[in-house]
C-alpha cells in the first residue's frame, strides 16, 4: 500500500497518524507540502476553539505527544457566551476541557510528531500530484485546504467560493478591549449580517477576532451592541492585525479513481460553524481504515462524512 497525502495541515497530518495506527509502515505514506519547510511556531495565527480529546480518535497522546502537550497548555475555554444584537446575554454554556489554540502551533506540533514517526514530508511541493505519482500510488489524498489544487483532478473547474466575509485576529494586551466579559469565557458579540466579534480574556492577553463583511473597512457600522471604545480596539485589529478573506469549498465529488479529498479541501466551511478543525480530524478517523479496505469502503467513508457535514450545516451557526 502506498499513499501520498498532499497538504501537511490538520487533515493531512492526522490522516498520516491514523494510517500508522492501522499498521501502515511510515515509508508507505508520503506527505507533500507547499510550504518550504515545517511551520514555525511563533506569532499569532488563526485561533480555533476545540473540544477536549481532539486527537483521541486518531491515536491521542501516544501518537501525538507534542500536539497533546500543546493542547494541554493552550488557554482554557471554560464556557461560551453570546451577546445578542439586542445586548442580551443568554446563559453561558460551560465547555469543560475546551482549549483555544492557534492553527500554526497545533500544525507545528503535529508536524513534529509525524517527523518523529519517520513519515517522509516533501516540502516545497505545490500543486496536484504528477502522472508518476498517479501511476505508482494506491491512493492520492488531497488534504490541501479550501483552495485545494488536488480538487482540480476530482472536479475540474470547481473553485473555492468566497463567503463574502473576512476575519481579523490578534492578541492584544490584557483588558485592551473595553468589554465586560468573564475571564476564560469565549464570548461572541453578534452583529448584523452574521458578523461577530470574539474575545477570550486570559491573564496574559485579550485574544480577539472579528468576522465581518468583506466590503466593510470598519466594524463600527455593523450594529454590535458594545461601547465605542471596544469597537475602536477591533477596528485597530482590522488595520494592524492579520486578516483573511473567508472561502467555502464547492460541494461536489470527493473521489475520482484513486484521488480522494479530505478536510477543508472537501468540505471547508465558514469559521462561523467553529468546526473545521474538529471535522478534519474526524475525517482521518473515518477515512484511514477505509483507504486500507479499497474503493467501496472509501465511498462508504465519504458518505458517512457527507452525512456528518449535512448535520453540522443544518445545526445553527454560532
Ligand atoms: C478565522 C478562522 C477561524 C476558525 N475557527 C475554527 C474553530 O474555532 N474551530 C474549528 O474546529 N475550526 C475552525 N476553523 C477551521 C479550521 O482552521 C480548518 O477547518 C482546518 O484548518 C482545516 O484543516 P485542513 O488540514 O483541511 O486544511 P489546512 O489546515 O488549511 O491545511 C492545508 C495544508 O495544505 C497545504 N497546501 C495548500 N495548497 C497546497 C498545494 N497546492 N500543494 C501542497 N500543499 C498545499 C497548506 O500549506 C496547509 O499546510 C477556523 C478557520 C478560520 C479561517
């Protein structure tokens, strides 16, 4: 069995581990990654809220000791609170064991664990697999994110679609944001057009993000029920922090012959669902055994992933 995984992100790295756990030898899995080398740890990146045991289904601490250590140390989310457009504050939902992680640091830790397991990673390789790989590999997995290049070999002409929103995120000094929020409670402030401000206040920092209309240059006109001073802090984030335009994956086929899509490459969705990382890891749990059992099993796995996706999207956005 030979498997090439394009994309050393959450989906690709957890799939590699899940394959090793099912007895696939490390040399039988090759990872191709566009980045020139392993991701660096320092610096703020996209924040993700994740439940406890994120990696349990794909080997947990024994497969991913560095990533589990990172999860253990990441700021705790003790609860999730929402401030509605009317300024109401429904009861906080407790979230025992949840963590607020950065995309960059969890990927760095997963990468270290996969390197320790001796899975070869070819860095600086961009784009879909070449003809030689298509001839020699039993499976080619596209785990290359929402802007997947591998998708073109499954669904030619299918491109990621803009959500019409942008996200800004960053780390501000403690209490830089003039908001009355409880420390350790991930708080969302809802605005117009599905826009949201988010904050997790820790002892060390206000970890903040905003999701807002891609045509807006300020959050001030978006009807957030908070004091102007707080909006000014978020507006500084929009101009000085890191911002990204948000995209969703087009829905279509997720397999063509020996090429299979997983993670955001298959079902990347708006961060409003707060689920993409969790689902990328869950894909690995479902897909890894199926890859060893052949095309029918893979189609069954993709059908299960599709069922989960439909259920997630039917549930309300936060
Ligand atoms: C603002 C924001 C907030 C979010 N919040 C949450 C949250 O709270 N909870 C949650 O669960 N999820 C959240 N998500 C979603 C989560 O980050 C993604 O769903 C998850 O990272 C998807 O993992 P992936 O491995 O499929 O893709 P990625 O993590 O994007 O990894 C893809 C990898 O493929 C590589 N690559 C790309 N193109 C190529 C190519 N052509 N050739 C080779 N390699 C390539 C990339 O360099 C990258 O390493 C959020 C996302 C955003 C943007």
